[in-house]
C-alpha cells in the first residue's frame, strides 16, 4: 500500500471538506429560508419586542452562516487551477468552522424565539440553554475529546491541514 503524496492529501482534504460543507449548507439554507418567511406568517404580529430581537439575531446569524459556508465555493472559483489547494483548504476550514458557529447561534436563537412564543420565558431560556449545550457537546466537546481515536489504526487519514504561522 503506497502513501499518498502531499498534493493527493490536499486534494483529499479538500474533497472531504466540500462534502461536509454540502451537508451544512443544506441545513443552514433550510433554516435561513424558514426565518425569511417567518415575518410573513399570521402569528408574527403577536410577537413581543424581545421575540423580534431574538428573531433578528437568528436571521442575521443564519445569513452569516450561509455566507461563510458558501464562501469556499467563491474562493475556489477565484483560485481555480492556480495550484493553491493548501491555501484553499485552510480558508475553507476556517469558513466552515465560523459558519458552524453562526449556525449554532441561529439555531439556538430560533429555538428561543419559538419556545418563548409558546411557553413561559423561563422555560424558553432553559430549553434554549439545553439546546445550545446539546449542540456544543456534539459539535465541539465530543470531536475535540475524541480527536485521537484510532491513532494506532489509521496513519494520517483525517489530518487537519497544517497550521500556518499566526493561525
């Protein structure tokens, strides 16, 4: 079994990252579409000032997540066939991470908006906090706690791109 070259590794990292972005992009686009239509629903007129503020946070963070998660496509277009795959992978990694952060804010805000609309505010805050913790467990805590799973079994298969100076 031959080892992959550095160029092949960057190509694989980029392909893996694109596949991950496709999944995240679909989710954030559905959430963003829902939030875009919400003010046009009949019940939106009954929202409080607090709920409208939470809605704005959810909407703007969904817009930011959408922009960041889609941005590697534009970056790829700009760098196409210039042999700058390492730079593209590093940029896409940063944008995906930032986009997931904004998606977390948007999803928790959307949960807060809806639960505050149908339940009491303390319960809404509790359920939203639980939602935020739930996402953090699966998106941050478990992945970082288990980064070394299988180190003995697989050699460099899912390496992150090497850090640049100033990362």
